[in-house]
C-alpha cells in the first residue's frame, strides 16, 4: 500500500527478494490495467500477484476493512485465512471474497465502489440542499432528520456521519490532536464556514471513463464527478455568482416540512438504488468482456461492512442477484 508513483520501484525491490511460488499483494487501489501489466511482469519470475482493492479508511484499519482481492485462485486460497481475519465481520460473514482470477478485477470492483461512493455523497448533498433551501430547516433539524433516516431504509455509514457533520461546531476542529482555536466561533456550524470546494482522488474519474469505454450508462456517477469539478472552480464560481443571481427559491410552509422530508427520503432511497444499479451494471459489463466471472451478489455482501458505502439495503441487493444472477438491471 504505497503511492502509485512508486509501486513499480517497490515491486522490483520485493521481486529481487522473492522466490517462485511466493505471493505479492498490492493493496494500492490502482488502475486495473496497471495491475494486469504488473502481474504479467512478476509472473515471469514465478511470483503470484494479487491486486486487492481495500476500502475502509482509518476506521477499516482499526476495525476491519472490506477487501476485494483478484488474481490466481491458488494465491487466494493460501491467503484466505488471513484475509478473513483481517476483514470486517458481519452477519453475512467476513467482508472478503475472491473477486476473480483476473489480475485487475479486484481493483476494478474497488474503482466502481468509489464511483458509487461519489454518487452517494452527491445525492446526500442534494437532499441536504433541498431541505435547507426549500424546507428552511436549521442544521440541528437537518441533523435530527438524517439521524431518523439512519434508523430506516437509508441506514448507512454516509447517512450516519452526515448527521454527525451537521452538528459539528466551528470549534470542534483538531489538528495533530490539538484543538484549533484561532479564528473559530462556537456559535457557528462547521458546515456553514468550511470551504465549499472538493477535489477527487482519481477513482471516481476512472469509473466515469470506464463507463464510457464499456458503453455502460452511469449518469449519477458522472454527474457527481462533474459537480466536484465545478465545486473546485471556486474562483470562477465567485466571479459568476456576482453576475448570475439565479431564480428565487420558493420555500414550503412549516406545516409542509414533514411531508417534504418524507418525499426527499423516498427520492434519496430511489436515487441510491439507481447509483448502485449503474455500478453493478458496469462491473458486469467488464466481467463479461474480460471473462472474470464476478459474482455481483458477493460484491454487495462484502460491501456490508468496513467500507465507505456500507448500508443495510445491500442485503436486498445481494438477495436480488442470488434470486437471479443474470438480472438485467437491479
């Protein structure tokens, strides 16, 4: 797990110390074609190469991530006891499976996971915007709403932390373990003062590019990526905002806010299903083209714990593919 710019250097250092039959695990969430090239390179020395997608961030490092290894079946069977101990544990078992024998298929599944994550976050931000601008809801009321949603059909990690984020005050900021006090104001909410600009790590962009390459529609993921690009152009947006006021926002009456919340909850749930459906269709398109034999139900199962897009409704997605592995669309 090293930065992509030094992966080849590190592989060559390891390869010089390894013997035929040894297994090299690359957990760097790399572009899948790069993994395929590296697998071919080390196979000449008799080394088995396992490229493994890893999701979970700091939380996964402490409590178990979701692992998406691809590569030789023989290599996976040797590593399976270790992977199953490392992975997040759920009522459906450890969040790891042999994604497929293709050298790049584990990274492909992780790439699409990140694309779905982009879509998920964009949908949540749009739900927040509707409730705040049209519903006129305060941050505390919004936090209460997301907290309630997290007990129902939208039960998921991203909904849970959205409620937490909305309650954060400007003073709740730490740098290197120490509280930041200069320039902070406890009367303000962090979400109202933090810079509204975000970058991207590349995997979301890879997903959109791959969707175009496979002719597999992924409009939610592509739109989320475009919005990130727009948000990052803070200077241009500030310049244009002074010249383009936009239409007035019509707010609902206070008696209608509860109904608005229910409508947005349903819309968000539907949209999340669409985002997952787009991602699953892309994985299937690549699996069919490269003969990877990826089990989409298993993809849903290993995303139930450890990873960023973990959600209760992944059980329903797994059931759908278990009932019909050839399901045309989720």
